[in-house]
């Protein structure tokens, strides 16, 4: 136990009023009453009221009684209290702390401390609740009755339930690849403003498909109490691309599905997964059982893995996780990998993620920092090198991750095990990690996951925290939905990562002469190979051709803003579907990047823009996930915002009254710029701000861009003596990004 267990039944009690169910992200007022126990609280003693690290409830403030999140505390006997808030004043995961100290006087048994969260008596609208659901949201109380700073948790804790609000958006989810005649399903759900699947849906909607779909009903009914509608046993007879729209009363389109490609007999099928998230047993929220159930039944994933911080995974919890993965794993339906996040200190290698192919394997922790049973401490692997050594004979897959700590793959990497780098999660976007791999000559794939802490794997909205990014997804191209096939896919780098969207992507390298395509990376030792004229994403190929044809086939979930064709660290081309003649009155302003690699990477972009000699007819925010942040047009030619980035980007589109007139002035702490509107064209106007890719970009777009599908080929030169890593980055207009895993092509001179 992290705290004292001395006589908790004599340390008092606490109640919360009102109790019950409250909508996520709503403003509420609560009174927490602590009643002192037998010991009372001595002079300079204190209580803590703590919340989980993952909670994004409003930060308590004590200075403005008319503002949100105003908190007061008073003692019934008149004792003087000192009240302050600290986000890291208790042992994780309960580290967000309201600290109340008795600084003059003391409490006897029966005396009370009354704490009002969102005290409404002087006009506060209340406390903004956390933006995600939790059936047992605790106001956990710890007591230092004897003024020793050794706290005791009360045996019964006050709690409420946080539930979804009514839906404000609708989602329609299809698989992205099936064979002609093969059965598939359509999954429909409503989400509230904070991304929670809502059980308050009450709607009859009609369905409209872009091609004929056998078994598709004309209408579906959402009933209160249900979180989704799933239409099973659908099929399409002929090859082609399918989308399905859900229409509300009057014919308005409420949701448009991601694309589904129907093909003849595909050798590989796409399976969508989130391979990385946590639950309340470590530093997340809601139970591990709820984690897997959400992934399967509310995010409609095919593959999932719970990845708790290893130094918080006790042996009983590790056994429980293994029981859960065995229970949830079902070939052809849902794959659950047992695994954990190796959370070593940055100087010892940084975060890695371990996926096992079977239950019952030994966990090799980076430390026992929060595991107090030291009976298996000799199994620890304190450094990344120790981890790779411990796993060398295991049937597992490892990928490098950036969370609070970042994976230092320059310092430590094992190509036999570590087949991927995670370039995006709820922590942000980290393309520099794959650049590190290219610089070192590693052959890795590019994945994206959520590392979600809010109990929503596969649909991880950032809420109101400093994470700032929507959680990612990985599309795995595998023969079938089994652990073995998915693992083979991961080892072969046959996957691509997205920032949360589902789209179709295929990249190929085609050669003029026979090339040698390897079954595995030949740098790892003897492997088989075959003659081939083509390679797919992730393949390793030897070719003596001076050039290859790089083919891209993409069907996006939203209009495509650009495609960057890359060879390792070099961008060969930035493709757009429109030329200068197609540009209109719409300009796009993007802020992006991060401060540096570590925990303090957040970059604040609070500021505004004015348009002199012109006006904004319409504005639309991009990646404005943190709804507590401001984005507001304050005048015909002025907009103001609060925003942060952690490697990804935010921004806005502006449709101008006059396409060419005036001057756009941008004012943030990092970038101040005045740009003549007439100078804004198809190419980026860039203002750098240091850090890692930290800058503001401004460019022009067509008023409407219908391009959602691209098939293209490019002849690319193949360099000698080192890997050619051919891949694409795609940017959708809605703010989502997609990265293919590279095709690695080398010649006979490459070591």
C-alpha cells in the first residue's frame, strides 16, 4: 500500500452532495463534507482530496468567486485553513491534489471541513466535470490526522457517476477491405461533444450506399439506452469502393462512412487496431475489462492491446490482464494481445511497448517503483538493452513509443524485436522518431496508437487536457484476423498509421528488372528470398535498377490536402490535386510543432489574426479538439484563439470576402507576421519558431476540394550504398494525417 494503513476506520468519513449521474464536461456544484474521526486533526495536520492523473476536471481556483471551478473550504469549528492545488502532490495515479491544511487551531471528533467544488454562492457556474465517462469517479480523501505527513486513505470514498451527454455528431464505420461477396458489418453510433459514445440517441435514420449492398436496410433505429446500431451480414457482389451515408429527417447527411474497398480475392486484408492504452489499474481510467469491451464494442476495433506502465503492474494485475486477453481474444472477431509498456527512464532508453503472442509470459519491468512486492525484482530489466536481452528468445513484438518519456532509439534498438516506431498518439505527433531510425539505418514500420488514458481505446478524444491530440490507429495488412497473422504483419512492417481516421492506402515499388524480395530483413541473418518485380509497404528489396516506379493508391475519409512522397529524410514531391488556377477565396493558417522531445514539449499558440482591408466571411477551426480552448471571430476581420500543439498541428480555414485584397496579420508569442493576401498562394508561406518543426504556415486552397481518391505513379531515383526508404505522408483537409510504412530498397553495394 502506498499510504499508511494505520486505523483508517478512526480517521473520519467523507460524503459528497449531490450524488448520482452527471454529464461529462458539464458544470456542476458539489459539497464534500469531511467529518473528523476519533483522532480529529491536529494543528498543522491536513487532508488531501485527490483525483486521477487522467482526469481533466477543471483546475480548482480560489480567487474569482464568479468564475468556473471556484473552490472554497471552511472548518465548522472556525479553525483556519490553508487551501492550495497541485497537479502532482500525491502518489500516481492519484496525483491531482487539493491540499487543505489546518494552520491555526485543530479539529476534534465530529468537527467538519466543508469543501465546495464550483461554489455557486457568489456566481460561479460550477466545476467543469471531466470530459469522459467514469461510473465511479472518486473524490478520494486522505487524512494526516497526527500531522506527520503520513496519510491514511478513508475506507469509504465519496463518488459520482459521469455519463455521456446527448449526441452532437454521428459516426458510420465500415471495414476498409473485403472480398466480393464476403460478409461485413456497418457500425453506427452517436457521440457527445467530448467524443463519448452516447446512450441518449433517439433517432430513426435512413441509409444510402454508393453501390448496391445486399442486406442493407432502408432505415435504422437508435433507441435510448443503446450505444450503437450494428448492421451485420452485408455484402457487395462486385469489386469497387463503397461508402454508406446515414441521413436524418429531411434527408440531411448525418454521417458518411469511411471507404470500403471490395476486391476480387485479396491476399491481405486490412485490420484496424489500437495497440496501446491504459486503464485505472495503472494511470488510466475505468477498468481493464472495460478497456477491452470499449475497443471491441464501441470503437469497433479488430485488434487491441492493454499497455500499462510496467512499474505499476502488480503480479495479480498482470495475471488478471492475461486472463482478460485470453477471454476477449477470438480469432476472426477480435484480437487481444497480452502486453505492457516498458517505461524506463529516458536516460536508460525510454518507453517501449511489448506485445506477446500468448499469455503467461514473464513481465520484465523497468523498475518496481510502484510495485511494493519485491519478490520478483530479479526479473526486472532496468535499461532498454536489458529489456532486449530478456526478450531475445520470446515470441513477441516491440515498438518504440513517446509518452512522458521518449524512446531513444539511437541509444538502444534491437532490430530483431523492435520492428516499428509510433509516430503519433494522444501525446502528439513525432515524425522525428522515424527520422532517427533512418539516420541510424534501421528498417522500421510506422504505426500510430492512442496511448489513451480515458478508457476509450480506438476512439480517444483528448478532452480538455494538455495532450491536445486525437489518438491514432494502425491499419494492419494481414492474411486473417489471428494473433499469428497480425504478428507476422507487424514483423513484416505491412501496416500504416493514422491520427485516428480510417482510409484505404496501398503503396508499391515496381522495378524494371527482377529484384530480390526478402522474407525478412537480411541484416538479421539468413533468410529466404524470391525474384519479384514489385514490393509493398514494409518489404525489404535488393535491386540494381537506377530507378523504380513508386505507386500510390489512396482513398481518404475526407478531401486530401496534400501527399508528400518521401525517400527517407528527403521529400521528393509535395502533390496537391489542384493547381494555381484552381485556388479560390479560402486560405489556411496552420500552427504546428513542439518545444523539444521531453515532457515539456507543449507549445502554446494563443493569439489572433486580423485582416486589414478585407473580411472573414466564414471560419472553420482545424483539429480544435480541446473544446475548452477558445476559437472565436471577434470582428469581420479578426479572430482570436487559444491553442497548443505537441508535435501535430492546429489552425483554421478562412473564406475571404475578397480573394486578393488586404493584409493578414498574425500575432502569437512565437510568431508575429504580416502577409499580403495577394502573396498567399498554393505554396506554404512559412514562419519558423525554433523547437522541433515549430512554425506557422499559410497557404491557399480551392473554395471546395472534392478530391478524396488518388492513384498516381512516380519514377524515383534509387540511391546507391544505402537504403532507399520510400513512403508517403498524406494530409487530409479535416486535419488527419496518414503515414505508410517505408519500402526499403537497397543495391548490392549496401552493407
